[in-house]
């Protein structure tokens, strides 16, 4: 052993712990330091260890780089200047509402200014008449923001809120309904009772549908007073602005856009026809009638469907089905599924007072109704 391999005490230097472990592992494969196989095995082991160490270093660097990139992406996404490119609802030309699955990260964004103007917004709703204020919810309370700038105008403080209509918006405070102006001032005191059966507390032509403490419905004006007394148990606004109303006796009628009576509450049902060009009513006798929008009677006798009444005859057709023949009468139906007889010229023979009509022959018909069953001839006479 040379002098260079000896320590100051004269003893050879000791291998480090890693080298000793490597030599011990190599001996398991027959390693001997002074043989060719031993040297080759040592080189392979050393090279593999270097490759593994390099791989681990690359993985650590890649993981660190991905973590840095993810943090940078999250930082950029949470920046007030960033706008996501999905789940965006246009509120106006410059303002959008971005909705995230986590509502706390949803926000209002002004594209022209390039920044978020309101955060923590769970949902928004704007009026159909172009009012500048839209309402929003923060998940607990509701407030209002400018739909054209996205800036907060009235902070979230209301239990419920509706869109502005004709300059006023209905809000709920302390469980009661009132109306505020664009500055958030109470224009009509919150003294009215909320009803889930009224979908929208909005003014139409100066009238807003409202419910009293007894559950009856009427209309208030912008002064907060009853313009039409609460005498109805049901009210429904049509697409053209008319009001279908029902009194406490379950009889229905129609009011125009100004709350004036077009059709009195004298009918079992009232509904608008195709494109709101006419109004159909159902009388107590199950007769459908048609009125125009001014309340003038257009058709005193209307029906929904007509069907030839057929009766069986002897023999079968080519498909072995029972052969049927037309009788002398047809059956018509009303909107509440009551039936009557018509002749071959569609002239009415009977009122629609039956729930079932069956042809027994060419001029004999079995008719069943709430008062019992009868057999009629083709003139409507009772024969049995």
C-alpha cells in the first residue's frame, strides 16, 4: 500500500457508508474488486445509480415547475383583470356574469374596463324593459348593480328581490314586501304579504298584483293603495298583458291591461286562444264560446273535436277486423271533455252534457252522463 493510501496514523482510509453499502450489494452478485467481472459490475451499478439520481432530479424539477405554473395560473385566474372564457352570461354589451361551480368564485365583469366589478355573485336577473339596475344574490341576501357598468349600486340586504319595473322594485324586508326606487329608498312601505302563488311582483300599466292577509288577490298602484280591491282567489297574466281572474266562487273572467272588466266572472274557465287573437270561455253548461279582446261574442257555440260515430256490422274485412259503418250522427267534444251529437251537416242535436256516446246502430246512440244513461235517436229524442 502506497503512502498516499495511508493516513497519518499509518492505517488505510475507510470507505464511506454509501460505498460500503454498494460493495456489499455488489458482492451478492459475485463482485470481486480485482476481477474484470467485478469492475464491469461496478461500472454498471455506478451508471445505474447515476441514471436513477438524474431521473429523480428531473422529476423533482418537473414537479416544481408544474407547481409554479399552476400557482401562476391560479394567481392569473383570480386576478381582477382576468375573464374566463366559459359560463359567461351577457348582462349588457360591456358586462357579463361569469358563473363557477363554486358560487363564491362567480363574478360580474366589465369587458370595456377589463376588470371584475362584483364578486361572490351566485346569480343575477335583469328586467325585460331595459331598466339600468339588475338584481343579484350573494347566496344569502339580494341587492342591485348597474347592468351597463357592473358597479354595485344597492348592496345585498334584502331577503327577496325582484327586477325593477316602471321605476320601482319589490323587495322583502323583515318578511314583508315593499318597493324601493333606484337609490334604494323605500318608495312603498313593506307592509304587504308575500305569496308563492304570485310569480312576479312587477308593475304593468301602473298596476302590481298583490295579496292581502286573507289570501285574496288584487292590484295596487304606485301610491301603495289598492287600485283594484283584493276580491280574487286566482289571477294569471297572459302574454299580451290581459289578466285571467277567478272570484271566490271559482268563476272566471278577464281584465284588460288597465284592470277593466272585459269578461265578467261568470264562466267555469277562461283562456286565451291562438296568438291571443281571441278568448275562449266555458259556460256552466259545458259550452265553449269565443269572444274578441273587447269582450264581444264572436261564436256562441264552439267545439274542440268532431268524430264520426260508427257501429259494428256483420262480417269482417280482409284483415279479419270487425267491419264498421258510419251512423247518421257525429260526436263533438268540448274543452272539459263533455260530448254531444251533431247531424251530418254539423248542426247541433244535443247539448254537451254526456261523458260518453256510443253508436248502437245508424240511428240509435247510447249516451252516458252525470245524471244517468239514455238511448237517443238521431234527432236527439229519448227512446229508452
